C-alpha cells in the first residue's frame, strides 16, 4: 500500500514538473498574466496593466511579447467574443489604416471606390411652382499614390437627370440630363488629417437649355479633412468653376461652392452629421443660397455587397434667386473597399 501511494505521489510530482517545463514561465514581477481559455483549455497571456485580452497588446505564444497586429492575430480567451468582433470588423470593413468603412464612406479624401445613386426630392422651389426632382449618378474613382507620384488622386464625376419645377407654367416641366461636373483632387496626408487641391470642371452636357448652363467651366478646388478628433470627420470642401467658352447667348458663370463637413460615428456602421448640400454664391448675378441640412446613414452589407445608405432633409432659409426651398435627399452607394 505504501509503495503504491509513493508511486502515485511520484507520478504526480513528475507530471507537475513536466508541465512547468513546457509551460511559458511568467516571473512574479512580470507584467504578463495568464488566463485559461474555457473553449480549448489553452493558456492565454496578456498585459496586467491592460487587463483585457481584446487589446492590441495581447498575444498567445510560447513567450510574452507585444504585437500591433489586428484582432485576428490575437483571439481573446472567450472565442465567442472573438467571433463576434471578427464579424463586426468584416461588416464594417475595418482596414489596415485603422479606419472603419463607415469612416471612409463619409471622407471625400478616402481611398475608396464608390458608385453613388442619389435622388433629391424637391416639393417647393423659390421662384417656381410645383414639384422638382434630381436623380444623380456620382462615381468616386481614387488613384493611390505611388513611387512615381506621391499624391493620391480622387476623381468624382457628377451627372444629374433633372425634372424641373413649374409644371403648370408657360414653359411646362422639363425632364433632361444636366451638365457634367468633374472634381479632380490631389490629396496628401498630414499631421491633422488630409489636405488636397485640384481642378473642378463643368462640361455643357445638358440635353435641355433649362437643365444646364451652356458653358465650359474650370476653376480651383480645395479640401481639408481633420481626423484627430475621435469619432468625428471634420473639414471643408470648396471649389469655384468659371466659364470660359460655350454658348455665346448664355450668361457668363462663376459660382463659389462651399461645403462644411462634420460627421460623427455612432457605432455599428451608423453615423450622423451635417448634410452635403452646398452653400453657393454666383459672382455675376449675386445670387446665393445657404441651405441647412442634416443626414443620418448606415454602412452595412446587402447580399454580401457593402453599401452606404443615408437620408438627408434640407431647408434653405437664406437665398437670393431661384433655388430649392425644402426637400430631402436619399442615397444608395455601392462601396468597393
């Protein structure tokens, strides 16, 4: 009996010694702690100061070390949490630059291919009667920086199909394509975010005199985005196309356009903030419009395709000249991260 008990004790001691020999050693004063994964009985190691296996400093391996890899390189002890977080990252489209897809979708300087379909419903227009509508096609085509050219190029053409107001007036309602506007920005990252300059151009592609200006136009454009405020995308976009050729019977055009940008991320792909209706001032006629708008949107997936959906009501309290009085914009944007 004594021999048997001695054998059992010896075997237990030997097993303990072997387990200590193959297990990662953690000194008493080490900043690393251990936790047992209940799903697999594996021992995970993490920084004592952080007390969270979800932090980027967590790491499972034979020796403690600090890593900066994303979550998939360091699954937490609770496997269900890791799976949920991975699904969330895939859904929101987090990328190597640390930005979520919803953050990039509201940043006009982001390297993100997009195809935007927008519809602007305008029940009332100053200086006209009746309903108006604009259906807008707006792709975003980024060209990343390279060794040969250090600036990122963002090309954004905009082509509207316009239904004019005044359906009961002497001219009647007009349904036609409008002028093509192309914004071509060259942007570069800086300490606070991104800045960019470039040309803006308007081509007289309208199929009716009532839906276009009949002039070739070109001018400067400027953008600045601040990314240093957590959960916020702040900035400005401004441009001023000036007519230089076209139909001699049409008036010269020079319009300054200004768009403030202030969008807050709400989590789970949701965001809200200042709308993208622009403030305008026409230098020749002194006509101006200052609309107020607010948008709420969500970046999600539909049938495996990343999309950006938003709604944006607006009202124009300050104006001089014909301009939409109030209405709403609805947008569906296909995202290609």
